[in-house]
C-alpha cells in the first residue's frame, strides 16, 4: 500500500487523473439517482392527473345520466325503460372504470409496474384521495 501511495506521489498527474475519475463517477451517480427520483415523481403526478380526469369524466357521465332520466320521465317513458337505461348506464360506467385502470396499469409496462400502487377502481380512488394536493398544485401552477 505504501508503494502504491509513493508511486502516485512521484507522478502527480496519476493522482489528478484518479481524482478526476472519482469525481466524474460520483457526479454521474448522483445525477442518475436524482433523475430516477424525478422520473418516478413525474410518473406519480401523471397517474394522479389521469385519475383526476377520469373521475371528472365520470362526474359528467353521472350528470348526463340524470338529465337523460329526467328527459325520459318528461317524455313519458315507461318505468321499465328507465330501469333498463339505468342498468345499461351502470354497466357502461363499470366497464369504463375497469378499462381506464387497466390502461393506466398497462401503460407502465413491466419496468415501472411497482410504481403503480393500485390494481382496481377503489384502490385508484384511495390513491387519488391521498395525492389530491398534487393535482391541485399541478392544475393551479402558473408558468
């Protein structure tokens, strides 16, 4: 060990080169870790915003349902037609929820699959409620 140290001191350019390599690799390591953290945060924000948009679209879907039922009652539709419409509407909503969550999960692929913290609609809504502050920060951010 002493021989190695003495050899480096006799040739300072070797020491400078090794110091440069150490600094360069350390810088790259921290840059890599920082970029991973930012990528994961970006994925989480995109998940939350996507879930927020889906929830808002379901809200509009519910308004459309109520308006359609109101129009059906004004048009003197039979009660069985209204019930059939409600059942069909509920099936469409359930299908939309299921496919929306599957699409979000499948969009992450195998590499990022561990980042998705939910696997069904209820889990996704819990995730959205836990992260709703991020949505409002994202949507109200200026610039």
